[in-house]
C-alpha cells in the first residue's frame, strides 16, 4: 500500500514560527506541504516512506533571509550552500536599490550594482526573464524579489549624479509596473549610495505610486545611517505615506562612533511612525557592516578592512590603515586608489545592536555578499548566530521569539503566503537543529564556514541539507508576491 506521508519527523520540540511556546510534536509531510501535526509519538511511523527521529532537536520553519544580495547567485550558483547550510529556505533579493532585473547595462555595472557580479551576470532586461531563469536554474532555496531603484535609474538615465526627468521617471515606473505584474514584492532604494543620492525625495515619491495597487511595499537603505539618520527615517516614512504602502527600513543601525548610543531615539522614531502607518525593519546580528569601499565612510574612528580591490587585488584582507601606512598616504587617498573595492566597517556598538535586534518590529536579514572573495561572516552565519549567541548564550530573547523574527514575522511582512509557519497546509520549508549546540562557525578571518548544529533542512518538502552536507536536491522556486492581500506589516498601532 502507498504511504500516507512522504516524510515523518518524530518527537521534535516544535517551535512553529508564530512566537508561541515550544511543544513536543510529530510533523508529517506529503506532496511538499505539512499534512499533519500531532502529539509526539501519535503518528504511526509505518505511515511514512521516510522517518526522521528528532528526539532532543528543535523543528522550526525554514528561515527567511529578508535582506540578501543573492540576485545573480541563485541562478549562477544554485546550490546556495551559504544559505542552505544555516537553515535558510527562502531569500529575498533586490535590496538596497540594486537588483538583477530589470537591467540593461550600458557598460560595467555602476556601484553598488557591482556587488551582484560583473556585467555578464546581468542577463535579464525584464523581470519576467529573471523569473524564467530562476525556474530553469531551480535553486536550492526559494527566491522572492524586490526591484531596485538604482537598477531602474541605470536603465533610463545617461548619468546618475542628477535627478531623473519626468520622462525618465515615467520609463522607470513602466518597468516597475511590469515587474509588479510578474510577482515582484515591491521597490527598494539605496539612497546612501552615490548613484542614488542625487535622486530627490520627489523622484522616489513618484516612482513608488504604483506600489499600493499591486499590494507591494517599499524597502530602503536609508539616505543616511549616520548623524542624519532621523531625517532619513522621516523621508522613508513620508514615501510610505504618500504611496500608501508598508515601509521596511533595511539593516537598521547606528553607524559611526558619534552615533553610538542613539538606538533608543532611533527606535522611538520608529515606534512613533508605527502608530500611524505600517513600518518595520531588519537587522543583522553583528557590529560590523560590509559594502563597497565608500569614501563617505572612510574614517580613523573604527577599523576598516578591505575585502577586495579591482586595481589592487593583493590588498584584499588588509586593513585600510595598514595599506595607507605602507603607501605613505592618508586614508581617503588610499581608498581612492583602491576603488572599485569592497570593505568591512566595524562601525557599530553592541548595545545598539542589542536594542535593535530585540525590538518587536525587527526581523533578521543577513545582508551577505556572496560575490565578495572575503565576505563578512554574516553570509554564512547570521541565523545560527541569532539562535546561539543572542537567544541561547546571552538570553537577549526567548527561542520562540528568535524563530518568529526569522520565519512567521518576515513571511507576514513580505506577503509570502503559506510560508514561515509549521502549520497543516503550509509549505514544508523546515529546519531541524540542536538548540544546545547551534552556533555560527564563520569568522572575519575565516568566513566561509557552515554553521554547527543544523541537523537537516527541507525545502518544499524535499530533504536538501543533512549531516553538514547538501543532499544534491534543489527544490526551491520563485515566490511571487501573495495574490491575496499582498505585502503586510500589520495594522498601525495606537
């Protein structure tokens, strides 16, 4: 007789992604979905083709990485080992104003689009072609996508150090509307970067207007994460109100030594906005950021490590101060000679990261850079670090809250229907881990290390990671914006 279930995961400590307390349970999977949840030991193991004994382990929804730059890698490197190995089953791409689609380059990709790869990686002149490429590549994780403002500017403008004209905005809007029709989650901006900084607020206001009708959202790398952060947040909230859409502040932080200790007032501003409009944020669990080498961020106040340099590749892995001393130049001139380049900036303090991570509006995003030859360890370790270092070792929040920040809450926020929860009928994106041993093994010196304590990962019901190795099964798919209700952060408070 055929089995009733494809897989049975028995006797687990179930943390279902809703924030509810853990309970002992059996979970059965059939045809890629969760078919039955019952008390531990209640489901007959003979009813399943495959049985996994989960005694002593936690079963949770697969983690949703809401802030990634995996846009081209889900096609070019579809095994997605850095994410799958830490329990991530869904990535959201297209953040910080940069996306793989729709893109038609005139030459080399402008900064920071070069974080996604070289010119030959940009093969998708419209969003539909990107969706087809994901379907063909069949990556190991699910993919949902935002459309980048800087990508749209690059498509329509002869130079990016100015405001867009009305005709250029209309052309950008047409491309955005087409992408929304093909399932894009919304629009992202990276207004801190030089190639978007000259875009006035009015340009973004006009571009964001089609989002509401599509049930989409607005995500933003703020115009400043330094002294002017409150003004930058006000700009983001204004755009959300004008467009009548939810706002997601990307990688919320207090960057730069003069900004340390300001997380209280930053979160007060977030809460004030949440009383009147849907607003949330994401955060990565580290005190260092990483991006291209930005002259505006060059300082002697904190350590800066160069991760790659196009004209001087031999300098990768060295500190900017060390390179400057060897060249007998100041830091800014050294940075100019190294560019285009990448860098890790040790620009935050622990207390601010703790406050932001703990906030109820915060979800987790790695912001990992998979094309960096010496990536920030968040690429491989962000989610286990939340569970191990912050939830278990430092008791910053309970395990159920940590899991909710990585599963149920981001699924609700980004309109990913039937994801992010272990409930009957939901898709079986699942991670089985040891709460006592899970930890991030990736370090700044040795960043490409899989996490410890991840026992197994299922994507759409298929066992994809087991015993620290990929199984070779790639069961991911493109996730279009939810057809019913679209993106949601929840009702404003108050």
